[in-house]
């Protein structure tokens, strides 16, 4: 068996954990007022879509007529 060591250390007195920080801070600043976001008028969106569809249809029809004229000769 192993012989017990004769060197003894003194036990450490454990103290309670230190308290948390008690620093006083400035209060949180109030959030700035937000600007009200206004959506586009729905009438403007409708007209934009209508014009886009008409221009696309016109471009497709011009391409069809051009290809038809080129291939018929």
C-alpha cells in the first residue's frame, strides 16, 4: 500500500462570490419617431402594368411580322 504523505496544506477559506457591478448608467434613449411610409397609389401601378403589357405585345407582334416577312421571300 501507499504511505500517506505527511505534508499537509492549510485549507482555503472560501468566501461568497462578489456582488455584481453597481454602476449606474444613463437611461435608454427614446427611439426617434419613424416617418410614415406611403405606398405608390394603386392607380399608378395599374397604369404601369398596362403600358408594360401593351409594349411587350407590340414588340412581339413586330418581331413576328418581321420574321414572317423575311422568311416568305
